[in-house]
């Protein structure tokens, strides 16, 4: 009888332990997060919206960590900060590798999703793996009439030591070497809308329009539902990946202007579609075009097209 009682206590403890350390798929729906909170599952919930938006109302238990804390300087926002900066940020947020981490933003539009994807990627780059994003962000949470609180949450700092996973990123020099070597073992994907890819538009921090040589255009908007700002189902995404032949390369590199839209492509291809060896070029075209040495580009506008573009911008201002 004593053996049975001891076994019962052990099994009960095991179940409770599993509940408190529950892991989720990379993409979490509102009802799933709501259910997790109701069962008191231990979660780290990170709100990356502005401090004002956080103060106006946030998901219960969430702590504020505005997107700007995860980004680089104004001239190259996608540039990664050093290890010490990120380690301090992670520790201040009380993050560890013992509990699931949920990241969410406003869900205002498809571009906003890139912020959550970039923070997710950054946390994975820092060695944290039990990660998930709230599909549709705070907008979907509100539309589902879920509970909201306005009290700022504080957490005990952690002692987590980040373990950088260099393979998740590719830098300018490595990418340039791959292009110069005419390496065909990987696919280089530009996540921006076609107007940017074709050189008709450019981001303010890029010195010229166009795209990195050898890139293929895979616009990030295609991954979203037509009726809201959530990602499509995993099945739909996997079908799109297959139809576009994106599952054939041994390695994938994603980029955009500043590693924001590109993070959406990275997340979709790596975490939802399950492609192997998907990497992000964090600084993307901001760094590539600002190089003091001209780097290989395609679809760059000629001199007359550049003059026309500048004139059009002046007229519209």
C-alpha cells in the first residue's frame, strides 16, 4: 500500500511538473494561450509593443520589452547588438530555458508580425528554444474578448547565460563569399515586396535600390490570411512552400531591408514549414548597400531612374 501511495505521489508530481513546463508549437492561437493561463501554466510572456501601449492594457502576466531594445542603430536597425547587451536584456526579463516564452506585438498588420518574428529569432539565436509567437498579436487577443490588465508586471532577474547559435545568422562577408564562389547549394530569398526587389522603391537606410545579386523574390505578405493579420495554417504554408519549390535547397538565407520582413520568411520557412538550415542576414540591405566597397547587386535603377525617383519623392512631400 505504501508503495502504491508513493507511486501515486510520483505520478502526480510528474503530471504537475509537465503542466508547468508545457511547451507549445512555434505559433500559438489566442484560445491556446488563454487556456494555458487558466491552468496556471508557468509562462514568460513578452510584450514588445511601446511602453504606452503596454500601460494602456496588456495580456495578464506579460512584461514589457519594446521592440527597440532588440534592434540596432538608426542607420542599420537590423544590426545585432553584442552578446553582453542581449544577455543583460534576457536576464532583466527573467528569461530562462526552463519555461516557455511567448512573444507578442500589436497584430496591427502583416509588417508588425515581423517584429515578433525578429525577437523570436533573436531569442533562438541566444540559445533559448522553448519559444512561441501569439498569432495575430494583441489585436486578436482583444477581439476574442480575453482578459486585459494595466498593472505593470515585474519579474525576478535570471542568471541565464546566453549561448549564441551562430549558424542561425549569416554575415556580409560569408554571404559575399558564397555569391563570388557561385555557390548553388543554398537559396537566397528577398522577403520584400516586388517594388523593392525590382528597384522601384528603396528603404531610407539603403543607399541604392535593387536587390542582392542572385536573390529570388519571396514576398512576406503571401504567408498571411486574406481576412486578418494572422499567419495562414501550417498546411497552407507548407503547400505554398512546395508549390514555389522552396523546399529543394539544402540551405536558405533570408534578407530584406533591415532583417524585419526577412524574419517573417525565416520564421515561416524554419519554424512552420520545417525547412532545414534556414538562416537570417540580420543587417540585410542597409548594411550591404552602405558598404564602402561596392557589393554585387541586381535590379539597381540607372542614373535617370534615380533622378526620377528623387523628384517624385520631393513632389510627394
